[in-house]
């Protein structure tokens, strides 16, 4: 018997299936991983997620494995290096946002002892389960977090990006109810 998956992970490239089966929606508390996914979600704006997945290893190499301290210290030379790297998305605004967001991320870590504490405090460390199967692209929660992150100085963190981010890091379990991962991630 074949495992039932969310429709976006059926009849697609193996990289998508692997992401769905092993990573998407898994509660994440590691700050390095949280920073990586935040950066990748912001680079995904206006693009298909598969584009980002296919370039993910290139992003890891280009962005020093998403070491937030290193990214926060990037200078003009590094920005030009990133802009000339054909292995990643070379959008100057998104590159600058990643560097800016690294600095804000560090400030949030200082304030909350970790970015994980910050992002999970919005739900009292609980996973929100979409019981309606309405598959939103934003919510009052993503509106609130996006607004707070923007207030703190982050860029490319609109409500749709943040909603997608919350799904990817497991704050929101948005697997379809028939998906084998739905019940595993409650």
C-alpha cells in the first residue's frame, strides 16, 4: 500500500517528496535550522519552492551553512560574491535582507535566549493543527508575527512568507488529514 501524502508531494520530483516526508512540518527548535528556513522562505518569495530546494546546498555553501553570526558580518565584498553566485538566487534585495535579518535574529536571540523561544512563544510552545483543511496562505498568527518581525527591523517577512515558514518549522501542522505525516506531527 502506498503512503498517502499531501497533494503537493505526490507525482513530483523526489527532492519534494523527501522534503515533505522528512522535514516539512517537523517541529524545529534549533536556531541554525530556524535561521536557514527563514532565509530560504524569504528567497522563495515570488518563486516556486522547488527552485529553492534544488539550490539549497548552494545556499548552504554560499551562506556559511547559515551561521547567523557570519551572515550578520557580511560586507560589500561578500554581497558582490553572492550576487555573482549562479548557484543561488542573486536578488540584491533578498541578499541584503538576509544579512539585515541575521542582525535582527541575533538581537531576538539575546532578548529571548534563542530565536526558538521567540517563535514558539506565540503558540505557548504548542503545535497548531489545521483542523479545517482550508489551506490558508496567511492567518492572524502569521499577521501578528510578520508585524512583530517587521517592527524589529526584518525585511521580506510578510504574512504569506511567515505562514509558510510556520508550516515548514512545524508551528502549524498543515498536512492533509489523510497524509501519513498528519497524525505523526500532532
